[in-house]
C-alpha cells in the first residue's frame, strides 16, 4: 500500500472525494468504497456475491455488455450509435488487444437510461478475468469525482502500471469477495476444498487464482496463501541481467514464495509473511514440490529465515501444500 500512498495521483483522488488523504490515502479510498458497498448490500438485501454484483452495477449507474467473440461487438454498436452515441462507432478499435474492459459515458442518455456502459472483453482467456474486471470498472465508477472522465479502460499493456489503475485493482480485490458472505469459513476448517466450494457457490465465473486470493483475504479466520516456484533472488536476477555476456557462474534458482497474500484477520494478529523468501527445506511446501504431490503438517513460521538473519516471528501453523505444474500453492493457517 505504501507505494501507492506516495503517488500524487492517489492523494489528489482522495482529496477530490472529500477525504483527508493524510498519509494513507489508499486505505481511506478503499474504506470510502467499502462504506458505499455496505450500503448497497443493505439497500438491495444482497445475500450472495452474484446478487451484490448486480446491485452494485445498478448503483454505479452502468450496464455490462460482454463480448465473447468479434461478432458480439456488432449489436452493441447497432444499439447505441443510432441513439446518437457516436463514440460507440469506433468500438472495434477502442477495445484493443490488451484491454480487458472499457467504460463509456453516454452523451444522449434518455431520462431513465443508465449513463454508463461497461463493455467487458471475454474473448479467449480474458473470460477468466471477467468477474474481477467487472469490479474493476465498478471501482472506477464508485470513485468518480466532479472531474469525471468519459472513458475508463482496464488494460495490461502498460509497462509501468498507472497508479489509479493499480488502486482500482486493490478496490476490486476488496469488494469482489465481500467478507460478509464468506462466514461459512468461521466455523469450518480452512481448506482448498472449502475455498473451492465458496468459489463455485458465490463466484463460479471468477478465475481460480483471483478467487483463491479474494476468498482467503475475506475469510474471518487468519490465513496466508502463497505460491512457491523455483526462482532467483531479485539481486541475482539483476546481476544475471547485467553480466549475462561475461559468462559468470550461473546462480541456482531456489524454491521461493513468489506470491504471498496475508488476510486481514492474520494481520490483525500481527502475523506476517514476505514474498521472495526461500521455502524452508523441512516444510511440507518444499516436500510437495520435490515429490510432486500434496502434503500437510503442523509447522512454525519461525522456520522461515534469510541468509542475513531475518526471521519470521514464532507462530504454529497448519500448512497445506498442493502441487501443480511446477509450483506449489499453500495455505498456512495459524493455530491460535
């Protein structure tokens, strides 16, 4: 969060929304949207994530149009251009290869028409991101200010992510898996099976990776989700890139936690985990990778340490490791 907090663009957005933005504009903006979504849940009496998405879409004054093939663009253009919305005439070029969605503001909406149209690109593998993409567009609309734009675009083309787009991803991740609907995990043991059941029940259209991250973040009990793969340290990657023509001895990739997600319940207990740290060889995560199968066991987070002596605080965890295609996904569940 601190990286985005320091961006002037984020501070300005917080100020435009009437927030103080003093030091932690990201947290303030996320909480601003959270309050609005909480009101949506109450007003529309939502009980599932699917119902919440529909209600939030109406509350944000937009309508979704999904594009599953090139031909799906034709009826959208035919619907809006005759109504004087000429911006839709160039939709084939506006929805570019690297774009996942585009939201357009109508200039000639009738009195009872919704003022925005959000076109979600579901062509090819983009379909697996469509659920998250919809929440990304809603995040934009929930944070509109008087300086509103006519076009929002979610894209993966930029080499350097735009701070506001990154913030919308943060908001989407918080809202897409609303914690109030995940209380099934409060009285049940956290497991891959539980997460998969929640995903199928509430958000079957979400991608597996995105839904796992979102569901773990929303669980009411502390949990850490991580993915481990063979990789180099950041410094080794930099050195290898700088000296690749000098034929140095190539460093050996190690099994590291390349992606880490610590949910709010764990952070409230001061339980931490860091990305890029080596996986302890005595961990079932390491064993699962070596033997290409699944394991679980009671471990301690203080097994995780770096060569300079940094170490995680002691905390007994139930580690559940699942191997798949050269990587291990693990749930670390504190035994408090």
